[in-house]
């Protein structure tokens, strides 16, 4: 994407989203988290449930400035190669995160009982799906649709996919954790040990079937990106974003009467609701940065979004590492370095709940410092 085609408001929105993703993923203690920073237990939603669909929405918008502009200019085979390469790398990075630390112990006691078979055992029990895996699949499928389908057919396909998903979920099972078609299909494909666990049951919130409506979330970003590339005035674009946003929120809440808003099942009502909120938030960024030309406040977000996937992966690996490192306390007990930092550097002065929050905020600021150095040196790691 050429710099002249970039939307700084989209870059800032991406940075805010990845920072928020790290904020909710890295509390000092999962036992002490403010309610808005938790996912809904099942039905319903919290601000945290907006973060992942925001990222897919942003991926969709960005695709119109990258893939869409190359159709008819580059050979389709060249576009496919880049799309497939990026999709595979994203999927493998997701598997790497799930596999790390590869069954390798971090303690002397662990090494005394270590054998290479433990690495194999860990690999056999690896969770197959995940956040990056879903982004990979949504990016791949949406790219194919952009290349092959006209814009009108993309709209038909999006609504068709939601209709098929909703019908299948209503006909075969229901929207409970125990008995839903998405879980049934995942259990038919994966071993329970290769799945996430929700409330003690094997269930993957980034499973195979629920990736279908997640593709539509990505396409909603594509539709917004196409609108932003039209020959409209900036004010007209901002107004369209607001109208689309309010319409999505209203439609999502209306559908909630029949199909509950549910992030883990990625229900159609959830797709409309979250896409609507994404449009509204983007409209704020767009109004301030592209129309009012007020941009300085967004610099930290732009920096954070400049290496978004890499910081997500790196943060996850470092967190897992310090969770494995043991610290021996004076009373003879053992805790993780992660918990030691939380307890002795944050709880000691902020308390359990605020200490957990300040831990996460500090983690974001530390990574912002790293990313700022990369940004100044113009080091951008692209996939």
C-alpha cells in the first residue's frame, strides 16, 4: 500500500485495537479484573468482546487498499501467492504461540525429569485454532471473494453466509455451550485435547464453523473500505460511517430477540452489532484525523499499529516465559515471576484490582517504548 493511499485514521484504529487486545489479555491476575475488561460468560457482550471483531473489520478495510487496487493490474497468480503466503505465516504464528514453550521446562527439577517425548506429547495436545489462525482463514477466504466476486455479489455472499450459518445453528442443536453445532463439528474434527476449554468443556471460540460468520465481519470492513475509496467528500464518508454504524447496532439488537448476541459462537446478531460499533469508532477517528486534521493525539496508536501482529506474538511469548520462570520466596513457597511482579510491584501499593489493571497498562507502555524505537528507525516487520 502506498503511503499516499494510507488512512492514518485506520492505522490509529488498528493501534488502539491491538493495544486493547493486549490490555485484556495481560491482567496482573485473572482473579482481579474489572467487569468491562472481561468477556461475557456466554450470551451478551462487554467492551472486551468488541476487540477481536474490530481487528477483523480493520483487516477487511485494509484489504481494499491492498488487494482490491491490484486486481486488473497484477496477475491473479501473483496476488494469490502473496495472499496464501501471508495466510500460512499467520496460521503458523498462531500455532507457534499455542505450542510455546514446546514442553521445555524452565526449572532444574523440570530438567531432571525431562525427555524429548514431552515435546512430542505437548505437540500432540496443541490447540489447533486460535486468534491468529482465525485471522488467517478470514483473510484468505475474504481475499478469494474479493478477487472473484463483484461488489454486489460480495454483499449477497455475506448475507448468504450469515443466513446459512444461522439456519444450521437453529436446526441442529441450539445456542447453549453444551449443545451447539459449532462445538459438535469441532469435536468431530479435533480431539478435545486440541481444543480450548470453556467452563470445563472442550469448546473452541475460534472453531471451524464459527469462522464462517467471522468472514462476514471481515467483509463488513471490505464494504466500508470500498465506500472510503469512492469519490465522496470526507464529510459524506463520515456520515455514511455513522449511518452504517447505527444501522448495524440496531439490527444486531433486533436479531438478538431470536439469535442471541454471542461472541464465542460469533452469531449473526454479534456480527451486525460489532461491525456497527466498528463503523462508529472508525468514524470518530476519521472525523478527527482526516477532516479536522487533529492527529498528534493518535501518534501512540499509530506507533502501536505499525507492527501489530509482531507485538501480539512477541507479547504472548514473553508473558508465557515469565509465567514459567519460578521465584523462590523467603517463606519457602514458589511463585512465577509474572505473579511476583504483580504482587510485589503493583499490589503492594495499588491493591489487587487496581494493581492488576496497572500491571496490564504498564505492559502496554513497555511495548510502546519498544515499538517507538522501531518506528523511529523505520523498522516495520511485515508478513
